[in-house]
C-alpha cells in the first residue's frame, strides 16, 4: 500500500453536488487517501430493472481521482432496491419460525436465492466493466458486512440449497443419518426430501443438523461473495479485493475460511467507549484478523469517529480516544484506518451515528481530531507493510464456537468470554498473541493456549500431541476435546484424543451454579469444575471446597520434550494471571518490554529496515517509559533519538529502532 490509508465510507448519493465539492476540499485537508464508495448505491444506479444511471457516480469517481483519493469501490449489492423484492418476493429471507423479512432496512435477501445472485451479478458486471480502468479504483469492496443482519435463511429455497450442500458433503442419506446420529429421537431420514433447515422445533433440535446448517449458511453467504469476486477478477485481475468483516468476531462468518478468498482482509470495529476494557476486546479482534491472513497487514475498514447509534446508550469518544484507538489498530498490524462514515447523514436510520464531518460541520471537535490524525498518519508511511510477530497463539475455530455454545450441555460455556479469560492476562502482561485456527502449523510458537475447544478433530488432537512431544508448551482449558466434527462424543473417558498428552482422564463434569465460585489452591475457580483422575500428570492445584475438595483442579504433564497444562476450572483473573505468567516464563515467552506500567499497550511491527515499537497509554494517567535503546519517536516533534518517552493519558508513541 506504501502508506497507512485514511478515510471512510463516503455516501455522496445522500448529498448535492455542491456538498461534493466541499467534501473534496475537506478530504484533501484531512489527508484522506481512500474512501469506500457505492456500498448502498444499487437503487440509485439501477433505479428500474436493467436501466442503469451511472452518470452521477462517474462524477464522484472523477472527483476522487482529481483529488488523488483512492476508491475502495463497492460492488453495490449490499441492499437490493425495492423493485427487486416487488418483482421477486421469493428473494426475501425467512427466519426459523417462518417470519418473512421485508425490505425497508438492508440485507433483505436470501443468500441462496439464485435470483438475488443473478441480479447482483448483472450489476457487478456493469460496475466492473465501467470502472476497471478508472484511476481512482484502488481496491474492490465486495458487498458489505456479509452476514451482519441476515445470517441464516430458513425459506424453501434455502432448504433445497441445504439438501444440495448435504448431498455434496455426505453423498447418500445413510451417511447423513450416521453423521447426524438420527437413531436418536426417531429422526431417521429415508429420503433427502424429508430433510429441512433446523426450523423452530418443540424442544432441542439435532445438534449435528444445527452445526451443519451453520456451516451451510456461512457457505451460502460466501457463495454470494464468490460470485461477485469472480466477476471482478475477470475484469481486473490485479486490483486487490476485500470485504469487511463485522467486528470484532462474528459467529455466522468464519473469517479464517473467508480470508483465503480475499487479497487483503479488513475489519469493522466498534468498541464501546463506556467499556473500560474496550481496547482489550478490540485487541483480541485485531490479533485474530491479522492472523486470519497469516500476519499480513489488514485494513480497519470501519470504526466510529465518535459515538455509534445502535447501543441503548451511545457514548462519544472522549478527546484523544479516537486517535489512540486508531493507532492501536495500526500497532496491531493495520495498514489503513477508515471510518463509518465521512459525512453524518441528515436522514435515515443512522442519522445519529457520528461521522468525520458531523452535523455541525468542519468546525467541530471531532472534525478537528480527524484532521490532526490524518496529518499524523500521512507522515507515517514507512510503517506500511511492517509485520507483527507473536510467540504465543490462542486457538479459535468457528466450528467449535458454533458447537460449544449449543443446547443441552452440562453447563453454559460461552466461547468469547473463555478466550478473553486467557487473552486478557497475556495482554496485561504485554505479551503479543496470534489467534489462529487449530489446523495452522503451530511449530513456530513457544506456547499454545486452547480455551474450551470442545469440538476437536482427531487430526488436530494428534498435531497438538506432536507439538508437545517436540518441545512445545500447551495450555488446555476444561470442556476441550469432547466431540468430533459431527458432535459425536469421544468414548472411553474425556478428553478422548488429548488424554495421553495431558496425562489425565475426566470422569465427570461439575459445572458451578450461576455466579458461584469454588476454592482452588491460590484463589478461586469459576464457571466449572470436574472430577479429574491423573494418569501421569502432576497436580499443581487442587479444589479446596465442595464435593471435589482435595481432587486435582490444575495439572501439568511433562510429555516428550514439552509440557501440557490442564485447567479443570476457570481460575479467577488474578490466579489466571499468576498461572499464565508461570507457564509462559517456563516456555521462554517474554513481554515486549519488561516493567511496563499497567494500562500501557506495547507492540512491535518489524519492517525491512527498522523495527517500530508502539506504546499506547490506555490508562488515565501520564507515564514515563524508559527505552531499551535510543529511538526516534515518529509522532514526536524533535526528530532526534530519545531514551525515554513521556506518555500523557491516552498518549501514543511510535519509536523507530
Ligand atoms: C456497520 C455497517 C455500516 C454502518 C455501521 C454503523 O455494521 O457496515 O454500514 O451501518 O455499521 O456502525
């Protein structure tokens, strides 16, 4: 990219050409280099079927080019025009209970609808042909936040597509019956026509059917993306394509699978300014999106300049927060910082969502901060293409996420809180983390953390076992390795395929009553406890009260050249921190800098010629940080090397070493 891009969603169709002229002037002054255009333009460029009106859009593209601003050009298919659902009401999606979703907002299409895909494809063909050689075209922005509102569709068209998907996966109905354990509750199918999406049922539905429907729905949405992407590729094989993932992680859309189909990944991120840990939540999402593309730079495609409009109470970003959080994304590997949206809408459902140019115009606090940040980022071009490296990986798998949060389990195990329980203490200890799919090559990591990987394939279990045997450090939390890819339990004692590496067997699950904790040596356990029989593992901590008092709670197993830890409960945050500090110290994992104050985030991006240390003060107080060696602060005024950095509250420094 050769620069850190700056900009936002630009919706000129909502404004007159006089406003466009002011937009160009203000964008230029703010150092805007990339804007997402056309996302919601379908009804304006194709006001009636097949009658295209691109004249106004040509003007917009020409204006951008004339001002040296790139277009992240949308395929315009995110919200079908009203005429399409009048002409073809069968494109409208249906919920599990049969409710049809009507036009009047956006994303009101059934992802499996061949009619929607056909009309969308025709439009994309027009857009791609028309702008293939336009000088403003910088990157293709396919659709918009796929799966944001319409995540699964249960209509008859989807049902037929689901059967096709199942036939591809299982071949014949007998194999499907086995995969779905349909002898249970008399669910055996004798013909494909008897198979439906998991529509609303009297009680718990078949878990394997639900999991497959989640996989299918993701694939159906991905298919919409691929249809458009392939049309685009035909016309512009060298222009990169992306689509923006919904922040920070979104259960219906498997970012790992989707990332493989994109040239550059991008993410929309809306941490809540009222949440004191919002930056940690964001950090997890940024580490994941970067890891999804093997560590390559990514784009922050949307964030709010200040408040959003979709929470019950929408906090503005206090002075300095927008800058701090923007630099956080860059620190964690982003090569672009973009916003929703450029100009705050006068009408429509998002009129109270903040913008780079607020209702009050350019003479506003938000716009002044936008201008200042644009100047800073423009001067930091050398950061682009530099890479973040991590020694620790947390394993995340969408299949597992969908399965582990299923119905009728021993207890409720929500995956994102489980991730955060492991991620946050590492973040607080200033350790850089990747968040990767379990089937990734893990050999280069010094430490692997596995929170609640309930669904685990035999292959991944074997790879984790080898990883430890070869000298790796593995930390596994409870309710991991319980079922295979079809939600069938591994028999003979939990966690079947990990028993050998962990050196234990779990006899029974003892989930804790809501809000309760249990005593554990050194602190408390939360959420869960279990009856562990060690088979070679050493007990590090035992439960200290209740029925399991005196039994193992946390174990450590030397296996081959490595070590495998097991947590039979979720330690309270202080105990988790102590434990993970010990595990990582033994594994040789160091913080980015020793002795950093609480609330300061530190990340290094490695460039070809220099390393860049980012220091971000998320705390409310000023701090002084001594540096290991003299370095130039890219955001400082002096230009000469410094040996320590004074960071105001919400301050940022980027140090070139
Ligand atoms: C995103 C979406 C944008 C806008 C924004 C508001 O989900 O892509 O179009 O709606 O949220 O926060």
